[in-house]
C-alpha cells in the first residue's frame, strides 16, 4: 500500500487540525487539535476518533495552540501511549494550555450538569481531566530544530522554524517506500515575516508533497508599522475621552506582540495610559516562558525594545501590572476610564474579557481592539461583523464602544507571503491546502495553480490522498 494521508480536521475550516499519515505499519498523527467556534462546532470534539488511538505510533505536533494540540489528552485517554514529538518551547507552552483547557472543561461540564440534573437529562463528562494532561506531557519528546528523529522503520522527522509562535515548527518527514523516498512537508501554521519577535519561516530545500495552511490565502495583512501607529491613535483617543481600552488576549504570541508595541510606545513617550493590566493568568505565565526563551526570539526586535542594552527586557515591561487573581480582575471593573486591559480569551468566548465587555461595551468612550483571527460563531466575530447588541453573561448589552481590528498583528503569513514560501520550495511538490475557510483556501489554490508543474488539491474532511511520487 502506498503511503497516504487522511485529512480529519482543518479541511475547509480553520480549527481542528488533525491529519493521519499511514506508511507501511507506521501510523503518525500530524497534530491533534480542538475544533473551535460556536457550540455546534465544538460538539464535534465529543466524538471518538475514527481510528483506534492505541494503533497510532506517534504524534508530530507543530505547535502548542489548542486548535493543533487540544485533543491530545483525549487521544491519550482513549489509549494512545506513543511519543509526541515537539520542540522544547512547545512542550513548555503545552503544559500551560492543556492544563487550562482541562480545568475549563471540568468547570463548564459541572455547570451544564447542574442544569441536566434538574431536567433529568443524561450527565456529561469532560473530554479529559488533569490526569490525562499529565500523562500527555509525560509522552512529549522534545526535539530541537534541525535534529533528526527516526519514527518506526520508514519515517524520519526533523523540525524547521515556522516563525509563528514560540516553538512553532514545520515538519519535514522522509518516507522510505519501495517506489522511492518521498519528502513530505507539513507547514503547521506559517508565521508572518513582518511579525514581532519571531524569525522568518524557514523554507524546506525540497519536497514531493506539502500539506500547507491557507488561513489568509485571500488577503495580505496591514504593514506592521501602520498597525503600531493605529494602536497609538486608539490609545490617544481613549485617553482624551477617558475611556478604557479592552484587548482580548490570545495568550500565546499575540499578547506578547501587543506588550512589545506598548513597551516601544512607552519608550517613545506615546503611552498616555497610566495603567496597563494583563488580566489573564495564562498570558502572564506564557509571557514568563517567552522571557525564558529569549534565545529563540529575533535579536533585532529585542535590541529595539531594550534600547541597545540600556534596559533589560523585564525593565522594558515595567509599565505592566499583572492581575492573576479573581479579586484583582473584579477590581478592574470599578475603573471608570483611562486603563488598558488585556484579558482572555482572544475570541471573547470565555475568560475574563467577557466580564470587562459587560462593563464597557455599552460605554461610548470605550475602545475594543481586536488583534487576532475571530472564528465564525464566536462573540468576537459577531462584534467585528457589526452587531449592535449582544447577549452576554445573562444580559443584553448595547454595543456603543468603538471597535477596531488591527490586522497587522496576525501571526499567520498573509497571501503574498504564503505564495512566496510555497514557490521557494525546491523540487516539484504537490500541495494539499488545509487550515483555511473555503474562500481563503480556494483563492490560494487558484494562485498556486498559476505556476505550472505544481498541482494543488483542497481536500475535504475525511478525504484520503495517496502520496505517489
């Protein structure tokens, strides 16, 4: 049997990345992510996997974001016991994200089961618990970039820097087959070369097949310098109107980029707010991991932040007030104006940001700053799409705050950057486009097809593709 890939998630959508590679007797999962979005989308996470978890030999994890990693403990709970290959920084972040996900699930299930008990309906179980998370973390086998690892008898793996978030990797897999060696590249999520702190995505020397993300296959991002100036304008406007600035926090990557720009503006005397609060225990912890892995970050960005050695990175963040406890978070709702509050979660689907939205969305002097992708069905997407009223924490809230979207912060490569990366790969690779909504994926597909000799397919969920040479 020829090697083959079955696309079981993030096929025609942006979340739920999971692709099963089968070669001979070896079965490897490329990522194992949560579906994210509205309730209907997330219900798909409740389904068992369409394979015996114990039959999977290994997992190759591109990075720690939950839409790529969030079902790993569920896989372990169902019987997987093989190695999970990832970079050391991804292993650090994974511990934070999966533990938080388990606690949130336990809380949400407990809340839902109270209702079910009253109505006599069957009770729910969380997808996994903290014991499953700890067993998952024990299975992680960290690999440095460019370090080779044999998987079974016919696969060899190495990671390249994807430039997306700390530790994110492109997976190169050499597949030994009687018909000849096949070079398979899995892009994971490719970084935006203009992004802060991360390096540019590395380009594989050659490939026969490329599984490639297409999140922004239909558009480019605003230049990052323009984004910084737009943020400065929002901060100044809020200061003059004595309103609060709310920034929904993507704890990994986006928060650290926003903090970087706030630090630069502070050094330039253009941060008028006296208080900037980081109101996300996860983002606080993740920022600590970033500080521990400064060696992986872009040295030119760090040099600008630390003013050529006159400051350390922690000193450059001395404007920041972390609020890890619930009591400190609640106290922020008594602030009448003039603060910047960065709070989880990034798509406004949970976490502390929802409470701050309840207290600020109806105020005409407030500012909501969206700095990341908002999936269909999320509260963040509803607000970006212009809703004038939302139902939030049991109340109907009028939307009077100004809402701004700063696209330059995206940690994903834009259309032009995706095309440049794909065209720089040597050989004559065939592309399978994943991790993109249909419009973005189709647009990237059409653009790639303009280059002769590089076939492109857009697999649907559960479609199987044979990796022929």
